């Protein structure tokens, strides 16, 4: 009888050990599988968004001439150049999903024009620093421009243009929900050039022939930017709007201030000099100073599905910028003619954003 209970007791102990081993081994296996899945997801990064502006409506012209007309100033600087821009589509990519890990084609765009922003991003990648997220925006500036003044020898009365606008930004999101960044903007536009000459009484005065145009002046500008995005706050569940889950109001805003360069072409420089008594152009290089704004209002939806957070925003975007250019050599001197552009670029249209975080 004693042997019976001992044998039975050994069986119970053996069965308990088998059950315990099975019980603890299953979660361990699941944990290993979960960790492996997490590592795969981590390799593909943790955040990315794609934004589409399906119908961007554009307008451009001479900012200084427009301001003179608005305030009623009687000056020779009038808008003689009409720029008619077509509706185009714009796209915007943001986050490590597109740049840090996958190294898709858009990531190569960060190196366009050998700009400093792309170099900084590449350097941080070498050091495995992921404080900043990258963002690339593509737009097309397309249309026709007509010269409405007296014919300019050497330039046609109208030109057709089709150029790319490119914004490359590195962004840092603060815990409070605001984001800050540094950026690089590059685009070309047909612009009006307004000219000044030296005057002994006024120091500078209007040139004998004031206005000309350049069909393809390129602007390359570095900027500081800041703004907020309620959709991104809700996606990361932080900041002032981190509690916005499900359907809610969407607001995205951004301000950008920058400085860069633009260049008057040799062809246009020669035309300006000839028309103004063979005075030498004071400087072909321009210092371009930019102020840019963007505002989107609409509806957003944010949902968490297991590890995945998804977000969708649909709204209407209004944005624009002014670029005022000055010569780096100071006031024009006797025997020279100074020329510089002052341009505005305005756009508006629907904006659709899809985001994922995991």
C-alpha cells in the first residue's frame, strides 16, 4: 500500500512538472516571436506620412509693384509681367519610414544641389542620430508669362515655363506638440526685375529703363521653420492635442523664414546694361530673403490597431511666400545700374494626409 502511494505520488509530481514546463514554455516562445516581429517592424522605422495636394492653384507676380499699387504709390515700378500659372499636383513625404531605413528614391533627393540640409541628414545617419525626421515636398510651377510693357530687345513677349519646386526639411517635434526645423527650398520662376541707378541728390533713383524680366530665375534658400499639427499629436498621443482620437478637428500650420541666393543671367544682365546707357550691372548675385506661411483646416481621424497607429486628415490648405532680393554690395554707385526681383508665390487647394506609426 505504501509503495502504491509512493508510485502514485511520483506520477503526480512528474505530471505537474510536465504541465509547468509546457505552461512556461509557450509564453516564452510567444515572447521570442513577438520580439522578432518587433525587430522587423523597428527595421522599417516607426513613423511615416504621405500627403497629396491633388489640385494646387498657383499665382505669382511682382511683390513690390503689387504693394505700390495697393498703397497708391505713384512710381515707375508697376507690374508689367503677367504670370499665368496652371493647377498642378503636389506631394509631401515625411518620417524615417521613407528616409532613414528603406532608403527609397525620394531619400536621394535630400542631396539635391549638394545642399547643407541633405549633408546634415547624411552625417546624422552615420552617427545613428534620429532626433530629426526628414520631409520632402515636390511641386510643379507651370504656366505662361507675358511681358505687357514695351518690347525688350533680346527677350520674347511671352515664355512657357515648367519647373520643379522642392522643399527639404529636417524636423524636431517637441513634447509640447510644436515642431521646429531647418529647411532648403529650390525653385525657378519667371520674374520681373526692377532697376535703380545712382543719383547725387537722392543717392539712388529709378533707372532710365526700370523694368525687365528673367524667364528662369532660380532661388536657393535656407530657412528656419516652426508649426504644429494636431493629427501628428494625436498619432503620437502627446502634446496639446494628443487626446484627439477618432474623428476630430484638424489644424496644420507652418511658418518659414529664410535667406539664400538668386542669380541674374548673363543674357539678361547684358540687356539691362545696354538699355540703361551701357552702365555696368552692379551685381548679378542677389541675396534672397523669404517669408513663407501655410495653414490647413479640416477633419482628422486617428485609430489604434494593436501596435499600429493610423491617421487620416482631409482639409483645405492656403499658403504663400514673398521673396525680396537685394544686392550684397550695398547702394548702387555712379556708372552702375542695380537690378533685383521681388516676387510672391501663392497657392491654395485640398490637402489629404495619411500617416502610420508603429
